[in-house]
C-alpha cells in the first residue's frame, strides 16, 4: 500500500435494530471523514440503502469485492453480507436475527483485516441481549474480538483527545470492583498499559494511577487501599520495570490533569470512575479503544440507543471520532513501522 494513501478503515454496521446503521451512514457522508480515511462499511447493502432513503441521507453505496475496496468515484464501499434485508427487523427490539447479523459483521471485519483489505476496524454498537439470542455467548465486542484473534491479554480503554483511561475492572458490582484493587493486579495492568499505549502513541507513555478513595485517602485517613496496594504497585513499576508512572492521585483531579496533557494516560480503579470522567469531559465524542488486540479496533462510547432507533435523531459525533481515531492510529503504526525498517 502507498505510504501516503489514506488509511482504509472497516466500519461494522452494528445491531440493525439500533442506531448503528444511522450513525454509520451519517459518518461516511461527513466531509471530515473523507479527509482522513477511505471507509469500507460491513453490513447489509440493501438495508443500508433503505435506511439512507428513510433518513434522507445523500449517500451512494456500492458493493465491493471482498478482496478489494475499489468502487466508483463518490461511492461508499460496502462489504455486503445480505443478512437482514429480507428479515423482519423492528427498530428498538431485541431479536436473534439482529444478534446473528451483528456478530457476522464483526467476524467479517476481522477477516477483512486479516486479508489486508482494511487496516483497522471501527465498530458500531451491538446489543448484548440480541447477541446472546443469536447464539453468541460474549458479553460484548471486546471479548468477541479477543476470541476471534486468539488474544488472551486485553483491556478496555476510553479516549478523547489527550485523555486516555484504562480500566482495572469493567462490568462488576462496586463491592467486587473494590476487591480487585490489589498490588499484583495493578502491576500487571500498569505494565500492560505502558506497553500497549506506548505502541499506540509511537513513543514512551507517561502514566498516572487514580486513587480509590476520596483525595486518594489523604495518607490513610479515608481508606488503606492507596497505602497497602496502589502505592506499592506504582513503586514496583517505577523501580523494577522502569515505567514512567506516578500516583496514586486524587481521583477528582487526575483525569482533568491528563486531559490537559500532564500525563498520556490514567489507570482507573473501576468502570464508572473512568467513564464518568470521559463522558463529562467529552460526552458523545469519546472513543472506546480495545488495547492488546493484534488489530486496531475503536468504537463509540455509547450503546444501541433503542429508545431513538429508527427516528433519525442519533448523533454521529462519537462514531466519527472513533473512525478518525482509528485512522490516526493506523498512521502512527505506519510511521513506527517505517522507522523500524530504517
């Protein structure tokens, strides 16, 4: 591929009963997207055309050969799986048909990446209940993609501009999440984040670790996790593994400090500690990035929004940000590879 060519990004349609098709279509006709990449939409061509007509979106969609993406000028390439147009899909309604289709888009996306047709994958939201009804026993995209790529070590992260947050735990009750704040787990996560974030950025990353308790416990006044677990983990990573990491810092300020550029990334102790910060700073423009996969994968920071599916009201800002970030990460990867070849 020509080094100066725009990255080719595969974009899955997501659950056809959700807002995925709408935000994908709105993104591929956004002038900003054309500046940064060449998209290949993975979905059902006729369903997407119907959605475009329904929402009055001026887009020309054209089926592309699975081994290449070239289509007519001013057209958007679609890898057509033809798996839902003749099926009854009701907006905002869970179904095995929608779940199977959304799973097939993900699997095809990975295959297109393996064959070199696309350089990264950006995924529209799926519905976990529909995915299960369709016969796929994964809690979400992250675990599904890890299984498809035989990846054992992976993490969920959220990014927006200079704010990059990696999660120690994800979808757990808060009591269980607190119990996961242990030195060994934190050392493992800090080492993983240092490796994967440095790889994405193309340079050595600087990291911060958020405290668990108010004001990072004020030297043990409001809890002992900082002194017993978090600080020893940070010190071990500094001294033994020579990682640029600091903390624990007060969780009510560390994310803003990262957002302003003081750090490249923050380790969050639990799910909402991370997502509240990201969504408050940039709701609708945050990007979910799976770290540890052999491919670059980004996604939106929201779900299928069944309550507005089919109404033409969905905001595509997060989808556009996710595709743009995928393109940026491809360019960084290309530059790093070029340096390595010199």
